[in-house]
């Protein structure tokens, strides 16, 4: 899911990446909303709140929304900075460190008791900035997993194109793109619904589910890599 880039990257890689990480984002989003009443996977709404509080001269509140924006931006910046630094030394590990950092942050929020809800929101926004930048970089901007506005826009455009694109090849490419968008939407909703129900029993510990999904993703990539290495060695001997 993470390892392959460029021409080596297949539709299946993007589909699995989109499904799993949008599910994680759905969980994080609902946990942020239920625990601190803050949407923690995108910053579009926070721009509106920042503008409203700034215009009404509620500057202390405006600063908080500004911190939300900066936190997501800092997460995206850190994700790419880490990846670009590591890729020059160990290309195969360039995605591991940002994902591990995201896991650590989610586990911290799940285990520590934050008396400052805005700090908790900033940590979750930073984690989602990490994830979104990594997914964007790995998939070459094909996949987005932390917000749905652009996904719904693209889906609407592509559904309308079904009325005009008639050749078999055009339809095949278009339908695959539609299925990818639908996977992101469905898995984001599934994460939100599952996380919402689980929150009433587990509270912030629901984030252990999200972090476990990320760990499984890393293990999946590692095991698959080992499998192909062994397979190549066996074929080479024969």
C-alpha cells in the first residue's frame, strides 16, 4: 500500500490505502467531535470560525482556531519533511516513520487525560495532517482520506461523465475511479459510525482501534515484502 510509487503503483494499492486510512480518519473525526466538539480531520470549517470570531473581535477564540489551522499544516509539513529526509537514506522506510508518529499520537490521546480540550484537538489535527500528506505523497495526489468535499466533487463529475464516455476503455477507467471514491466515502462513514458507537463504551480508547488499523497496515506491507523477497529467491534458484 505504501511502498510502491510511480509506475509501480497499481489501482489495488490505492484502493487498499484509501479504504483503510479513510476508516481511520472517520474514527478520529467522530472522536474529536464527541470528546471536544471539534472536527479534527480537516480545516475548512475552522477557517469560517476563525473569520467569525475575528470579525466579532473575539480574539482569544480566533487564536484557538488559528492554532487548529496551524496544527494540521504542521502535521502535513512534518510528514513530508520526515519522508524526504529518510528517502535519501532508506527509501523503503520513508513512509514508516510518519505512520509510526501518527500511531504514537493517537495512543497518547487514548491513554493520557488532557485537561485542555484544545490541546487534544490540536494533536488530532496534527496527526491527520501527517496522514493526509503521506497518503497524498504516496499516491501522487490520487487519494485523499481525511476530508470528503473534494471526493464528493470528483465523484459528481465522474458520475456525470458516465453519460458521455462510451468506449469500453473509457468506461473501465472511469468506473474504477468512481469505485475508489466510493470506497473512501463508505469507509470514512463506516469509521465514523463504528467509532461513534464505540465511543459511548470506550471514550478516547476508541483511538486504539484506529492505531491498530495503522499497525496492521504496516505489518501487511512488511509481510508482503518478505513474501515477494522469498518468492524471488526461490524463482532465482530455479
